[in-house]
C-alpha cells in the first residue's frame, strides 16, 4: 500500500521550493524548484504574484515526477511564504499590480509617519508588538494609498504572499496568526485585526482574509480549478499555511509542543534571528510576531546577508569560500539599506584599509559585518524575552543555524568565532518547506504540527562545540559602526 504524502511549499523571495514528504516518516521524497523574477531598483522590489502561482505548478510537477508520486497519494498541502509583501486583488482575485516585496524600502517615510501618527514606538509595541519599518505590510499599503491611490481604491482584496497562494488553492481568503502578525494591523494579544490601526491606514477589514486559529487549520479543500492546474486531485485538505519564519520554527520543532527559548539564526537573502517563547517581548527593533501554533515568535531581521556577501565576492573576483578573517578591515554590507539597525537609505561601508590588506580579508570582513549585525540583534532578542544573553546557561544554549548560508563553511566558522556559542546544523534541508509539510499533515490528520515535525526529526543535526569568541573583531566592528552611524543614516536620504 502506498504511504500518504503531503506537499510543503516554500514561496520565498527568489524561488519556490516544493517538497513531497512521506506523511508518516517525514522522509523528503523529492524537491522541486522554480525561480522567481524580482524587478525594481532604487529601493523598489516587486514580483507579479502570477509568477508565484506558476512557480508552484512547475516546482510541484518536478517534485511529483522526480518522486514518482501519484496524485492519488497526496493527502494535503500547505504554503509558507515570504512575509510582509503586499498583494492587492480585484473582485475576481486577479492582481492589480505587482506585489511589493518585504525588502522594498520605498515605504520608509510612511513607516516614520505612521509611527508618529499613533503616538510613537511605545504605542505600536503595546498594540502589535512591533514598530513600523519599511518591511511591514501596513507601510506598503500606506505607500500605495499615497502614490497609487486609484489602485488602492480599486483593491477588493489585500493579501500577504502566502495568503494569495492559499486562496488560489482553496478558494478561501484565509491567513494565520503568524503571518498576520507581520502586517502591523494585527494585535497579537487579542488575536484579531486592530480596528484602530485599520482606521489609521484607511483599510476596511472586509478586504482582508479571515484569520485561522493556526497554520495547520484546514481552511478549505483544493478546488477543481486549482487541481486541474496543478495536476492533483480535487478535495484534498488545504491548510491555512504561514510565513516563512514561522514555518521554519515548526520544521525545527520549536513551539508549544517542542523547544522554547532556543535561538535560531537563519542565513538567507536576509538574516533573521528568532525563538519560540511564551513571553510577549516588546522592544523597538524586534518584530513581536506570533508563532503559528499559539506561542510567540519574536524576530529580528537584517536585510543584508548571503546575497550581500556574494555581491562583495563577485566585485572582488573571488569565490564565496575564498575568505580570510578581516584583520583591520571592517565591511558593513548594507547594500539594500538596513532594517536592524533601522537605516533604510544606507549603503555599504568599507573602512580600515591598509597596504597589507588582501581581497580575501575584505571578503572575510563582509562575512564578519553581516554576522555581527545578526548577533547584535540576537542579544536584543534574549534581553527582550527576559534572559541575560551573557549568562552562562544562556550562552550554553546552541544556536540553530539554518538557511542557505548554513551550508557554507565560512558562514559557519564566522558565526562560531563571533558568537562564541555552540551550534547545531540541522540535518534537514528546506526547513521552511518541511514546516509547511508538517502544517499540511496537521490539516490532514488533526495533529499538532510541531509534534509532527519532532516525530519526523527534521530539527536534529550536527553539533559543533563553542570556540573562543573573537572579542577583538567584535569590538572593531562595533566601533566602526558607531563612528559611521551618522553617515550611514544620512546616506541616500
């Protein structure tokens, strides 16, 4: 008898990854991939949502074909998507314009204005756990209202990227608490859209999707139209799905049924640090997200991580592994502006050059600058959850290192050297899609998705002991950032 399988989809900024997963064992039977087209310059980052829908189809077809899976064996599907992006739909569910992606920084002025309009950062932290920055959906909606008022007026539906795909699958406009918590119009305390904030940005709640109880809730069934497009059988369960960071937490076994207060560092196009906790942290510079299963998922994000370092390697004519410790050189690779610290108009900075400096050291300094920025946010994350980041028991908790950068030796060693903490490199790959698959299994079987992921064992991995922390490098980068902060804040403003 053929074992049932579930489909987990990771619709990220650059591509869609679709996994076919054995629902009983969690074994990944096949992975399909399809690239996205991202357009824009001078702070603009946009993608036509139809690109995501087509990428889901082609990546799913690749995975099914590679695994030899019959559509009859598919028991459920769930989508995890890049957070914050703004999708506006007409009355027929068609996109009115390309989606504004999370890393589109044009709405920085709107973020500042909205923060002031409510009474400052403390007022936002009290309501949403987050302070508006250019990444957040509410700021993008406000930008649209100001720059394209006719499109905003015409919008019958306002969605996040994963909401758009879930609606295409099920015909139901639904989201989950995790992804909704990244909009800045959702209150993580009440678990509902905040009418005061919706009024502030001129948005009728009727344009928004309903919020499911969790990302594993079955919000509908695969429609015949979607089934025909994807080559699946109609009627299979469609889970609410969630945001990419929330799905990664599920895939790692973090949440109410699993580990709490264990930090994760994700090295991707952006860098993120997060932890599942029962505390409700409220600190400017951190996003007070909800997890998809009822606990909290506070998160800090940097805009510049693997892609920025790869750009520096390309400019130097080096491979990404051709790096050496930076020595006297400091590189702050803020090539797309920066979110943490909040410097949306900043550009990259290189300082400390000497005659003896090598290209390999400059590349190593780019790694160090990116990792330093992330680890500073990690210290804030610990403090916001009531933990001393320098306490011995906290320092002994291993960092779970995920994302594309976690496959790179230089990334791993740079994190070890600058953090002085033990690491766990999970064996499972594509953890966002694995988490989505666990949500699909939860919808199909009524199980807790975190418990499903723990049974699958995706969070287990290679353990690396702590090494002596490179305090000199840390202090050198910290000093350079302090000296340059005024210049970085004004750059491009």
